[in-house]
C-alpha cells in the first residue's frame, strides 16, 4: 500500500516536471514587435537603419534577441504609405517607427490613435498637426526633428564658395509640406546676400531631368537643393546631373557629397535615426510618447568634396576648409 502510494506520487511528480517548462514558457511575455515604416527603400537608407538599431541597442534592445522589427518600404511611392501603415496598425505592433519624410508620420497617425509612434520629422511638427507642442507632444506621436532654419546658412555657404554668383536656382519637391520653411528661409537670405533666386520643382524623375534642362537653358551660377526624402532617394542621379551640367550645388546632408556632390550643410540624419531608436526603446519600457519631448537638432555638419570642387574649377576658401567637419578628397 505504502509502496503504491509512493509510486503514484513519483509518477505525478514526473508529470509536473514535464509540464513545468511549458508553463514557464507560456508565462514569458512575447517578444515585442516594432513596425518600421519608410517612404524610401531599404538600400537607400541602410546606414540610417543601422543608426536606428544602434539607438535601440543603447536602450537595451537588440533585433532578433529581445525585439522583432517588421519593415515596410514604400519604395518612393508615397501613395502606398496609408496601406502599409494600416497593415502595421492591424498587426497591433508595439510601436510604429516612421521615417523618410512627414508623409510617413502622417500616414501612421491616420492609421492609429492608440499605438505609440516615433518619427523622424522633416518640418515643424506643431504646424503640421503631428504634435501639440515640442515639449509636450500630447498624443501618441513623438520623435526627433530635422526642423531647423539651415537653408539660409546653406545659401550663404554656396555664395562663399562661388563669390561671383548672382543667380541661384533652387530645387524643391512641392509635395513635401516642409518645403515652405526652406523656401521662405532661402528667400530671406537671398535678399541679404544680394542673390537672385529662381525656383524649380521636382517630385518625379522626369521633373528632375526637366529641372536640369532649365539649368542648361538659364545657366544659373549655382544650385540649391532642398531637404527632402525624394532627393535623398535619388541622390546619385541628382549628383550625376549636377556634374554633367557642371553646376556648383549645395545639399542638406552629407549623403550627397559622399555620393560625389560638391558641398552639404545640415543636421546629421544618422543622429536623428539613433535618437528615434532610443525613444523607441524607452517606449517599449513603458514611457508614453505624450511625455517625451520632440528632440530638436543641435549639431550641424559641413561636408566638402574637394575632388568635385577641382572638377568644377573651384578653389575652396581656406576658411571653409578650416570649418568643415569632413573633407572628402
């Protein structure tokens, strides 16, 4: 009798031991999933996605180890963004990260009012209705903005590089709401510098080519390229067109001189993406977007491609070389 009871207890204990790991696994929380929405392509922003992952790592999250990421790429077709954002919202991801322009942030905000959203923001997020204020966003969206009046400084730098310039053509993508800020700042700076601005718009590849045909016809002394995801996506084509038409051109990010462009001045995109990664990690740990201030840029970098300057027959002033953060030779 005693032996039978002992045997039954032993078998029962074995059963408990066998099911215990399953019970523990069932109690463990599922790995959180981040939805990553971008208006461009993976190849166009690979280094920036890595900066985002670096920020996540600083917050204690490593892709594939304790967090998963679902990527959605619009491949330059912004009309695809609403459906891609809606798909991520339907999947109930823990956080939606948007980049590649405010169009991505607006698509995510339209898709959900409950899932936290962390965005790279190109223009003024208050003016565009993304947040209530920089310090207290107030809703389900926060992030890091590229919003800064650097357009005036870019025009000043181009004038310093081409001191005899009188006419400057500006290239903007009219579909980007942030274009208004760049345009207004450039116009104000042109009056101070005594420059005449001519405006060209481009939001498609054919419009880009048409804009450079205008360069050939009007022969401006320089070209000012606005800050825009479409231009980042097509940076190699734009840099190639500027070289073919032999026009000194200033850009907003180092990605252009790195691709052979002449000069750039603006915020570091990689820093913005890293900050978005940090914020995403903080939200995964329980913080609310409404309480996380929108981060504004504090660092700007000047990058000069000396090889391109020589090809254009330009002598870069020593003062510019001395203040450059990076000189590509």
